[in-house]
């Protein structure tokens, strides 16, 4: 009997000790996840931009990589250091190769908050750009290099009079799509024939109404898995937002209007995100700050079109929250759209377009990522904290702060 009492007291003491340990976890507010993932987070720290590779279980940083544009399979990440293009292995941080660019070039921005782009959807072609001179407050000339990443060689050098920015390049490298800035607001979409070495005389127009000049600020973009279309999310000062659907097979595009207002009239319009399902059959545009969601057909055999729109419970306030690079993901089965914003995370049923769950209501979420197998959803807060959420139950299993810097985007989640 005495031994039993002692045993029970020991068990009770261990339980109390476990409660105390769980209650004083430092930056870890909840239990650590049982599995480990590697989070590739783009951050700004001490005046520079980089990619921190963070272990989701230990909360430690394994390595830091130069910020660049990754290939879809994440076997390469391309960055520019001084006048060199560096190809880094994201898995190890080792330099695969280096190319001298014979000048000062930069990677084109892919998002409003500065994430770099410039790659074709298949990762074979990379475009870098440079500008010089000044005319009417804009560069007077543009210089671009088209680089074949398979041979690590500059394939074409392009020099243009006026101010052009990269928009997209086709998978075969033959067609380069450019934004030609006319003034501080209006621009044309132009096609450059890389093989022929000349700018097409025709302007890439909106086939739905024939408009040539466009106005708007690009927030982010997503290409279809087959590389035939690029969809870019645009907002305008005093008009409704729209999606620019650009064909990468020919010189035409469609502008798909979305419900909403101008971002000058409502700062909530800066929170639109795009997400595409795995087979590329449905694209979603969603804004948790305004409560708007749209389902788009990418137009595999027809013109892209908005199939339907809906409204859901929106954030009550967006004060102090910044626009994100992109904060939406679609589950592998295509049944759930998850979006983060100024009032946490919402799970949206893609069939009914109704919200079925919420989480992190007191967080302003700037980026989301799904683990391989989709057991966990990772959310990055504007303040740099990271939350681990179960996709099955939508419950938060852990919160921690890696203290890596100001978050830009959760670029990738990989198995450890």
C-alpha cells in the first residue's frame, strides 16, 4: 500500500511538472508539432533581403540563401550579386554556377512587395533588366538579357528606347512580353520576338473590348501549370480591380473585372490574392479584407472568364496592415480555398464559396503555405511570428517567432 501511494505521488508530480513545462515555452506558445518541415521564408533583415530556411519543429534557422527567383521544382534559385548571376542549390546553399553579366542588371519584380521574378513557367529562360537615362521622370532606354538556364549562357541581348519592364516569357523562349510605360499611369503590353530580335508593331490588346492602354498596379501573378497563360492581379486607384489574363502562346489578352473599388478609396483593395488548383482548371481571386471571392475558368479550350462571385464575412478593419505578396492556397483535392488577411485565416468551400472555419482572428496574416501531404498549414504574421495549423481540424498547434526579420513571403514548405 505504501509503495502504491509513493507511485501515485510520483505520477502526480510528473503531471504537474509537465503542466509547468507546457506553460513556460518562451516563444513557443503551444506544443511542438510531431513532424518537421522546412519553411523557406523571404525576409528583409539588416538592410538586405534573403531566404531563411526554418525548421518548423526546432524553430531554428538551418541556413540563409540569397533572395532570388526559384524554379518550380526548387532545384535552383537565381539571384544577382553585383554583376554576376548566381545559381544556388536551395537544399544545401551551395553555388551551382555563376555567370558574369557584363553590366549591372536586376531581376524583375514579381509582386508588389518586391519578390523577384523573370523566369519562364518551365524555368528554362530567365530575363534580367537594366535602365539608363531619364526622360519625363522615367528611364529613356531599357536593356534586357535572355539567359538559357540549361546552358548558363546569355542567349539574347535586347536594347530598347523607352521604359519597358518584364511581364512574362514563353516556355520556348521565343516570345517576351513587356510592359511599355507611356507615362506615370498608362502602359501598353507589347510582344518582343526574341528569335527575330524585334518588337512587334501591334499592341497586345484586350480581346474583350479592344482597349490598348491599361492602367493599374500589379499585386501578384500566377501561371497555369501548362505554361500557356499568366494571370496577374491588378488594382486601380479609383476603379474596380481586375485580372489580366495574358496568353503566352500569342499576342492577346483578356481583362476580367472583379467586384470592388479603387485602392485610393479603400485600402482594403490591396489585399487581393490569387490561387490556382493543382490541374489548372480553376483560378480563385479572393480578398478577405473586402469579403469578395471569384471563381475563374483559365480557358484551356476557350477564353478565360469569371464564372461566379460571392461575398463572405470580411475583416472589420485593415488599419496598419500591408498588402501581401500572396496569401491564398488551394487544397490538393480542390475542395478548399484558404486565405489569410488582416483578421486571420478563412477556410472557404470552393463548391459553395462559403466560409467553413476561421483561425488566428487576432493576427494580420501576410502569407500562407501548405506542408507536403497537407497535414499542416503555416501562416506568417505581419509581425514575423509563424503559426502551425492543422488542415484537418483548423486548430492551431504551435506559434513561434524565428526573429529572422520583416517577412515578405513564405515561398515554400518542404519535408525535412
